[in-house]
């Protein structure tokens, strides 16, 4: 199993002091987090795209390109690229640059996005939410396969036998489809034979098993080689030297941002009781000691048989030193223990 990190490069005030980092300081911290993830042997670092004040990265490819020349082994991915409101030609070119700079470590995790700010920002209509993604994904996949492209669609100007450059270092860029539990998205990824990343950020992970089963069944029935199937689970989490420290450190920033988003979407505010239930043995949060997080990743593996697990650190801004310690523990303690346990099962 591959193990890595996702981040939205959040930048939220400290709930206790109200202090807010400058965007430059948060970006500098992010680069140090990526470098450390590479040094401790993690497999993947993935960065999300947002267009709002809570997060500092609106262009993952730009940040990943900077990370490409500072790292040696780690795969560099978006998480996600909001493909619906972007130009697939430009997305492909941007990540081809990341791939060339990194020597073949770039990936694209494409999704429709859980926030809608990019749609009006780039002149897209939300009523086209589904068709925009479906059409642009088709184009992105074709660009990945062919140096020259002829294309005609509804939402983008046609292309007539044009070359798209540069080509990536890899023969094809890995393109993952990120889903949040929509059956149509699961079927789309499986029918195309594309890897799927499933985000589990609430409730009991067990309730997502039907989605992964649907993915595997559709993947096989579509004629794809089951040996090539790749499935990632992405979940919120944090690791510290002891369980209570992890919970206390993570709760304030997590509750701040989740409650803020909740107010926008009509959800109830996050409270400590809910939080503690979510970090229980069968909850969605992986917050605790290295041993607890190891057990939780293995619990997910038993449910899903996933080939990749990405821990989302963090949800609200945590002290940089504590994030760095969490990354160190994930790479040097958790990942080796998980891989050893899975290896014994095979």
C-alpha cells in the first residue's frame, strides 16, 4: 500500500489567539512539509485547489512544480484539480511540466470540487456542474493518450489536429478520479479504468463499502485488468506522541474550520462530543497516537482493500512544528507498520 498526505494548505486563525499566518509564511511551511514527507519515505504528497480565503493554493501545479525540484522520490499530485472550471489542455500542460521537473512523479487527481467559487470566477454556470466535468474529463484523457488532438464539445472551443506540448516524462500521466460518495462518479471512474480516490470525512467508513464494491465490480465488468485496479482512501487525521495530545491539538483548528464551512452549508457546529465519536475505533477521523492511526489505516484496508491511503493533515491550521512531527511519525512509524502488517496478510 502507498501511504501519503493530502492538504488544502489551509490558513485559518489560531482558535485560541486569533493569530493568522501570512500567505507567504504558510506557503513556506507547506514546502517544508513536502520536503520532510519525501525525506521520511512517504509515497505521495497531494495538494488541493481552492479559490477562497481559507486556503492558500489556487494552482496546485505551480506549488508542485516548486516541490518537484526540492524532492527526489515522492509522487506529487493534486487533490483535487477542479477540472469542471479549468481548461483540460492547460491542466495537462501544467502537470506535464511538473512531470518533467520531477522526472516522472506527477499525477492529476481530477474532481468536480466540493466548493463552488471557481465556477463564477471562471465564467461557468453551476447548472452545467455534471456535464462540464464529464466532457472535460473525456478531453483530458484523450490529451494524455495522443500528442495531436482533434476535439469537439459543448463547453469548449473545438480543436483540429493540434499538438499539445510539452509531453510528460512518463508515457502517460496517472489520472485519478476523486469522488465523495456519488455512484455516478464511481461508475465513471471504473468504466474508464481510471484509479479512484474516495474521500471519507464523516460518519462510519463502513457505509462507503458499497461504493468501493461498485467500483471494483464496474471496473471488472468494463473489461479492465483487475490487477491494475488502484483505489485510494483519503481521510482527515493527525498524529502526535500520545493520543490525548493529538486530540487536543487537532480539535480546535478542526472544529473552527468545519463549523465555518458548516454555517455556509447549513450544518450544525462541530462539538467535542461529535469529534470524540468520530475519532473512535470505527469513526472517520484518524487522530491519535502512531499505534492508533496504524490500527485505523488497517481497519480501512480490511473494509476496502485499498492500494493507497492518504492522510489529510490538517483541516484547520496547526502549529507548523506539530504538523512536521505528525509527518515524521507517519513516515517513520505508521507507514512501515502498516506495510509490514499488510505484507504478512499476503
